[in-house]
């Protein structure tokens, strides 16, 4: 019939990488795709080695042990972004939450080097232990000098970039792949997706928005024609279960020390910058629907959002409504 079925160069090359307890899928188009995949894979392991709190040799572990020090370029970038978002979200995003994560045992899930920790901990801390540990959480006490890249943590304070690391990684992957000369790429780090460029066939990127209640059935799809990050935080991703079967998820309200009970089941952020998107997905989840919408109104030029509440109602901000294609059975409200 004369129609072309797509030449070899129009087919993407793909790679799967497992790191940060996450299955990562990289997909790239263009002539330089092998190099981009190799560089991307190296970059994931490089960042993981810097940020992993489960690895006592990582830069972040050493900073935590020493109460600070002069930080690398990666940590400098993350520190600035994390503190910015801490301030703009009234403390909903707080990297000093780490002692609380440890208390709940969530960090154990992150320690890939220790086989014992692959079994999930079923320990729910006492309210007094939570209150005691919360006294160590307060990012306003972090002293960080961006000029000299010097970090000074108060005694007992420890930080964790778990709420921002994968978005930073997806951003770095896209930046590196662009430099390598790929024409288009999609990286998927669990619920952290970032797309770049245009596919050879001109079709939009399609990113599914998971249904927090049922992993098989998506609430809808984003059809994207511009390079951007699409990053989701959900209460369904990682959790521990107590002896009664009650689930406790890993996004903590820094005001209470307990998993955030904000009425939201997931928050998806659409933003040019992956690092910002990841921090905001965690922060807006903690804030809950009303505060999240107020935050969006004040920063709508920076990002868009899709919120799914616990009754499976879907809220989509104005800038994302055209791109969002809902699935049957869900009610969508435009913000
Ligand atoms: P995921 O890890 O599934 O991508 P998030 O991006 O929302 O989900 O990050 C959750 C992680 O962020 C937690 O595992 C923990 O390391 C960290 N974290 C939890 N609560 C907060 C918070 N309020 N502020 C900053 N980081 C947090
Ligand atoms: Mg994340
Ligand atoms: Mg996040």
C-alpha cells in the first residue's frame, strides 16, 4: 500500500532500571538513543549514591551523621528547592521529616542493601514517641548558605530528599538526554513521569492518572504535546499495615507526625520542572484539597494539578483541563 510502518529510527529504544526501590522505564527516540540510555542509567545510579538514606556511604547519610558540611551541586540544588517549597507551603513540605520516617519504619523499605528490610515493618509508634520525635522536625532551623553551599543542621536533625529525589532524577535524565541529542524521550520513575520533545509520528504523549482505589482502572489520561513533568503522590503507593489491617501511608503531615489525612487520595502535578513537581505533589497531598487549590490559584503560572479525593472525585486545574481525558465513571470538576 506504500504506507511506511515506521523505520527503525522512528522506533524508541527502551531500558528498565531498578533503583530507589522503584522500577524505572526510559524510552528515547532519535539516532543518539543508545548513548542517552547509557548516560541516563549512569545518572540514576550516581544520584542514588548521593541521596539514598538507606546507604550509610551516601552524601546525605554523611551529612546527617556529621550535622552538615559543604554539599555537592546536586544537594545544593535540592536544598534550595526544598527550602523554597517549605516556605511557600507553610511547612507542608519539610525534608527534616526523616526522624519521623525512621520512627514509623518507612525508611526500612528504602534499604535495598539489607534483605531483612524487604519485609514491611508493622510497627505503629506510640503517640508519645511521635510527639517526642516531632521536636526534631522543623526545617526553619536548617541553616544553609547557598553561596558557600554550607549546611548546618541542629543537633538531632536529619534530612531526607525522598519527597523530591525522583522528580530531580527525572529532570536530570531529560536534561542529559537533551544534551545527548535525542529528539524525544519519556522517563517513568514509578509515578514520576517526564516527557520531552515530540514523538516521530507527531502523536501526543499519553500519561495515565492512576485510580488510587483500583490500580487496574485509571481515572483518566493526560495527552501532552509539550515537554513537562507529571508527578503523582498517592496514599496507595507505599504503606505499612498494622495487626488490624489498617493502612498507614508514607506521606507525613509535619504538624502531627502521622500520615496526612487530608481527604485526598492522590495529587498529580504537571510542571515544566520535575524537581518542583515532585516537592509540590507531596506538599499539596499534605495540604488537602482546599489549601491545595488556594496554593494553585496563587501559583497557577508555575504548575497545574489533578487531585483525586477519597470519594474518587477528580479536580483538574484550568491549564490541564484540555489535556485531560477522563475515563467513564469518574466525575471531574474544573478548578
Ligand atoms: P513517592 O516516594 O511515592 O514518589 P512522594 O514523592 O510523595 O512519594 O514522597 C514521599 C516521601 O517523601 C516519603 O517516603 C518521605 O521520604 C518523604 N516525605 C514524607 N512526608 C514528607 C513531607 N511532609 N515533606 C517532605 N518529605 C516528606
Ligand atoms: Mg515522589
Ligand atoms: Mg514528591
